[in-house]
């Protein structure tokens, strides 16, 4: 057996009566005299706690002068014993120091998290107070009772407000409903006379589409374009990234116009508001921001809306360009007045609790389509905020919804593929089996349908009975195998694609592209 300290066969073996461990006598005696405890178990020990073991007597040579080889060996043995004791003590101290350091690091990390949370709550409180002070003078009084409104929230002055009082909203007024109804009537009348524009890209042109340019718009440390929108009148593309920023990109010149910073997590949805210099962004940080252009050409945040209590997945703008809706994983969608940033209504389905992952207004503006994490598509009457239809059939989370310009078709993308719905008969009439479909989009004429999944597919739209013929398959050149968003440019002259890398890619006919010189390949 070996010594528990040196690991060698002891010359004078002793055993501890408390721990039962074997030691070299001189080593354990020295350790007990220095520390008063067992070197292995740490229990208090005295010299009386060790017992000698009888072994065969070993006759040692007589001690010689240190100049002799036996003398030197004896000296080396003594030094070796000291080294063993010192090394053992250092190992014990190192183990203790590691434990203390681990505990200190854990306490420091916990303290940093608490400080960060408190700072965030402080900043949110300051922002809410500033918003309330800014909006309070413009908020009308409610005729029924002594109540005032701030940021769409009702505060009761008679001391009866409860914990749910902050969730009470002003509601969509009769004037707003009348305005939306008039807009619906005008757009429906125009749709009857609608004709496909002669400038629309032909099927033959789409079949020849190839990548024209690739633009690195977002950061490399957090790559990924999660959302996209195109302002057709100015040919400006907006992208929302996982790097928490939104970028406005001028496609003809190939230049970045502005980078919108302010969100603390990924930008999940981005929308232009008509032809106005306004942009909406939704984020995983539970907020919606309204951005407006300034005199220097940059965009500044005009409103930060914090009505949701969970990740906001989608924003969609009403046809009047005066109102918009946000959809969140907190099981609600909110109807906002765009000019003031007031939440007029926060709607939840009383029959079941679902998490909203996608939303889009019908082209006429009186119907809202929402997708959920529970694979259900819900259709809402905006005037009454009532759920008027519900589509089941998907087996995965709904990632995108899009209404056709003809007003009859709804396309929904989910993790199990894409489905087309006939809104007149409220039924699914066609299914495309594209796993992990992330985005579906009708072009503005209603002639083409784009699907982003592991690659990008373009289909010719048809009727319920006619075939929806595939036109073009565009590869995902990002190398990630995941295209996240697809949008058609003006007159479908090009297709913009975002993927899980940082590049915006433009596909079109080479002779129609004016940005090839400014393109940068990923």
C-alpha cells in the first residue's frame, strides 16, 4: 500500500484511527504538527490518532557525509518529502480557491442581471411617463363617468381602478368605423374595374430571373434578415434583422438610406405606411416603434408602443394608412391610431388562448387575418373585433399570411407547408407541401405567388379549379438553407429575398437591373 500523501511505499507506515488512511510516519507527523488536521479528510488530528504498523525491519546503511552518494540520496529524500507536503498543501488551496472563485463569479453574474433588470424597468417607467405627459392634453374625456385616457389606457378618477384597469381601451369609435367603411366601398368599386397593368413582368420574364445583386445590410455577428417590405412608389426596400436593426435600402442606387436602431431584440416585422415617410417595426422586445423621416434624411423614432406583454410578431397597415394592427405572442392583437400612437383596442379571443404569429389586413380593410402558434388561422371583423371564421388544417406554427388583390384568396405559410383558402366558401382548395415555409406573398397585381422556404418558389395564380402552375424556383444562395422572406418589386420586375445570412438578394432580368455595379456579393 502507498502513502496517502506521497503515493510511495512508506518506510515507517502508520494508520490514522479516524480516517483509516496509510501514511509515511514522518510526513503525517509533520503535517499534524503544522496544521493539526488530516491532510485528506480535513478532520482534526493529533499524534495520538495515528497507530504504528509493524513491518519487517529494514537495515539502513550508516549515515555518511553528504558528499557521498548515500548522503546525497538522504538529502534528496528529505527535500522530496518537503516537496510532497508543499505540493499537497498547494493542491488543497487551489481546490478551495476554485470553489471560492466560482461562487464569487455566480454572485457577480446574478448582481449584474438584477442591475440590468432594474435599469430596464427604470427606463421603461421614464418612457411611459414621458409618453403620458406628451399625449395627455390631446386625449378626449369619456362621457360615461369620470375617466381619462392616456396612450389608449383608461384611468378611473373615483378610486375604483383595479389591476385590470390599465387594459381598458377607448375602443374603435363610430367615426373610425365610418372612415374604414367608406374606404372599403371605394376600394371594392375600384377592384371591379381592376385590370392587370401592361407593365407587369411576364411569365417568360420571370422564368429567366437570376440573381442580380447581393447587399450586406446587417451585422455579421448576428446575421439574418427576418422581415422585409418594399415601398413601390420610391423603390425602397426595408429589412428587419436579427441584429436588432432595421435598414432602409435604395435599390436603384444600391445605397443604404438609413439604419434604424433602438430595439433591443430582433426586428420581427417591418412595414411602410403608404407613400408617407413613416415606417413601423415590431420586435421580440415586446414593443412596436413608429419611425418618421427627419430633415437630414435619417429616421427618428416618434413613438415606442409598449402595450404588449410578449414578443410582437407582426404589424400590418390599414388601407387608409391611418391605422395599423400589431399581433403578439401575448394572445392579443392591438388596433392603433397611427398619428397619435394610441391603442384604441386590444383584442383577445375569449373562447381560446392562442399566440398570434402573423397578421395581414384584407385589401379592402374590414377583414383581418391572423396566424397562430397553435396552427389556427383566424379571420376577424375589424369593426366589431369579432372572430368570424377559423381555418384549421396546418400542423405547424403559422409563419405568414397574405391576401390576394382579387379579395377572394388567402395564402398561409406554416412549418408544414402553404395552403390557399377561398374566402367565399371558407375552405382550403390547394396545398403546397414545402416544409418550413417561412413567408408567402402575393404580388400587388394578384398575378403571382411567392413562397420562401428552403428555396424560393414562384407560382402563377389561378382560380379554385385551375392549376397554380410553378413558374420559377430560385435557389437560396445564402448557404443557410432557409429563406425567411420574399417580396415582389414594382410590377414584379424583380424579387427581393431575405435569408438567415446578412445579405439582401435581388433576382431579376440582367438587362433590367441598374444596380449591378453597386452590388456586393456575400
